[in-house]
């Protein structure tokens, strides 16, 4: 008789455990989700966006490391949390003047000092006519290591989160805090309003010529610095946050040519907006690019 009761007890206990919700342990490692920036325009700021998924511990810092050549020491920019695990940072316009390319990677660190890193990526810097430029002189790395040889000994020199560095005889302003404060004009409160203008978007599939189209657009900035538009990229609602005078709006694209991501990088100054477009297009035959520009006035 007692054996029967024991059996009933264990059956009931097993049934109760089975009814409990499944426990899912947190991921052990940090993860960085990032679509590489492939193009930049000479004399224009370069904005970056990455999503960081925490592992067992919260995310502590996300840092953008970049170099101007393979024999130059890297600089670093602290990327800012823009919500929902997304972080943004930028390289100042001064750093793109006279360059043919920039190299960068992103590092995330959690509260246990575990790290995750992306690969090194190369950005082709185009001049206003669409071509590349001759690289300017820069300070070389004391170790002589190339960017694809990441290591603590190589990344120690010139790790500067903001300010000015002298390189090649010129003062190079480094963007910190996700874009810096920018000029004294065009602050968040001054920028608020509705802007109207045009956008020109160019698509270049792999092994094909570029095609461009233009249309009218409006863009709204509220008193808290939130930037939004339903017309910058037709059929999509884009939204982002001002960082100083700058903003980055990102959207996915799905067309007959393929799928990709488009980034709209804008600057607000004196009641007007000027911006550039960059992105990648993935097709069955390879990778293409998005490019273009937009402008608007309040």
C-alpha cells in the first residue's frame, strides 16, 4: 500500500515540474550585430551604428577603433547608447579630408571585462566627384603592426576618446560621444521644426551601372531632438536621435535588385539639413552599394 502512495507522489511531483516554465540561461558571450560602412565622402562625418547583445553580464562600454592607414596607430571613440541595445559613434569630417580609405572595428566590453570584436572593415573615401583621393600623411604606429593584427600592444598608442591630435602636421579633431557637440549653432532646441527638401538615392548593383532617382521629402525634429521622416525613404518610417548637430537614420531595403541596409547621415546647421547616403545591397550575384544625398530647409 505504501509503495502505491509513493508512486502516486512521484508522479504528481514529476507532473508539477513539467508544468514549470522552461529556464533559459543567458548567453555566455557578447554579440555585436553591425552592417559595415563601406563608403564615406571626403570632408563629411562618418556615422556608425551597432547593436550589442549582452551575454551573462550587462554591457559596460562599446568603442569604435579606427585608423587612417595600415601603419598608423588607431584612435578610439566611445559609442553612445541610443536605446534597445543600439550604440552610435562617429568619425569627424576632418579625418576624412584627403583620405582614400579608413579602417575600423568595434569592440564591446561587459561588466566582467569580457570583450567581443568585429572584424576590421575598410571604408572607401570618395571625393565630391565620386573618385578616391591620395592619402594624406599621418602619424605612423610605434609598433608598425597593421590593423589586421589587433593586439593590446598595438592599440595602446593614441587611444583618445576626444579632443585634438596632431598628425602629419595638421590638427585632426576626433569625434567623441557619438558625434560630438558640433558647432554652437543648431542645438537640439534650435533644430526643432519641420524641414522640406529633396533626396537623391543611387543604387549600383554588382557589375552594373548606377541608377539614381530623386523625390521631395519632409523631415521632423521635435523638442527632444528626435528625428523622424516618412518620406526620406518611401514606404518606411525612419526615426533616430540628434547627437549634437548630427543624426543617423537606418532602414532595410527589399527591392527586385536584392536586400540591404541604407544609412542616412545628416547634419543640422542654421535651419537647414545636409546629408549623405551610404549602404550595401546584397544580390544573388554579389554586393552592390547605395549612395546619394539629401538636403532640406526649415
